[in-house]
C-alpha cells in the first residue's frame, strides 16, 4: 500500500460536491478503496448548484466517515476536475453511476476529460439499496420538512441528517 503523501501509479480521484455525503457516496468510496492503492475523495464546487455546506464542512464530514480507510484522503479543489487530477498525478477519475441518465451525462464528461487531460474515467455502479439516492433529493426532503430523522438516516449518516436538519429544516421523531 502506498504512503498517503507519495505519488503512486494506481491513484484515482472520486470527485463530487458531496452536499450532503450519502450512504451511496460512502459505498462507492469503500468499494473503490479496495481497487486503488490510493484514493483521493475530491470535494469540488459546482457554480450551478447552491451549496448547503461549505467545502470545508463537507471535507470534514467525509474525513469522519472514511477515517478507517488508510488509503483514502479527502481534499478540496477548485477548477476543472481533469486539471486537478493531473495536478495530483491521478490516472483515473472515478464516478458512481445510479442509472442510465447518470451514464448518459457522465459519458460526455468522460470523453472530454480523455481528450483534454488524457485521464481515464472508471464507472462504478451504485449498490442496489443506494440506486435512487441523490444529494439533491435528500436536500429537498429536509427543506420541505416534517420528516422522521431516523428515516433520513437510512439515506445519509445520522450525524449528517442532524446537520441537514439544523441547516435546512425541522424534523419530527428525531
């Protein structure tokens, strides 16, 4: 296993907003940690999407939930993902795919990344129980309010469900 600070040939990045971090994200990270010597979970910014948590808050949440994975680090970045990947020496951008809509959207980005940065994209299918989980849907549930916190914790870790409730809305039964 490569040391976290040294460059390695089997390095992948898993970029995303992670706003909030879901069990689906954590599942992909866990599974990918067995495929690569080193995995960087790269917390990015999408100017089209409003953020609930700051990049540093999301980084902290991810670090808490990946601390048991010795070959996983969490970093924030700005700018194009392909440029960030080249900067850290990654040969692979890892993406989770839930359905054919995700695949369609991701194929275009993967082709551009290959052309612009000679970076391969590897897709991991989301595990069945997480296939319909999206950060956007979870944020909408919490913003509308009056949900059971324990049920939201089926989609995101309980500490993140609580943070969402504090930031966005009210709950019942939790």
